[in-house]
């Protein structure tokens, strides 16, 4: 479940940045447009969910097992972003 939330957050951030347009020469305008993106706010709203899920996982599993499994997020995000 944590992987799905992590991947969803990264993909939402990518969508928000793409829809905000290029930041070349207009960084302030880019951030204003970014703040107007629903995808950006959805990714920010999932932040607390990530924290709660991570707390739940760590309460049931050792960090030495749980943390290396988080590396699965990278290839899964790459696949989802395509």
C-alpha cells in the first residue's frame, strides 16, 4: 500500500509540473501556476497518509527489512510515469 501511495504522489507531482508549464525564465510564474494545480494539492494531501502508513509499517516490521523494500518505489514510479 505504501508503494502505491508513493508512486501516486510522484506521478501527481509530475502531472502538476507538466501542466504548470516551463519554468525557464519565469520561475515565479511557474510556482504560481503550480499552486493552481489540483494534482499538486492532491499530492500534498497524500503526505500525511504516507506518514501514517510508514508509522504502521514500522510498528509491525523492522526498519532493516522495511526500508530496503522502499527502493521498489523507484522502478514502479518510472513505469507509471511512462
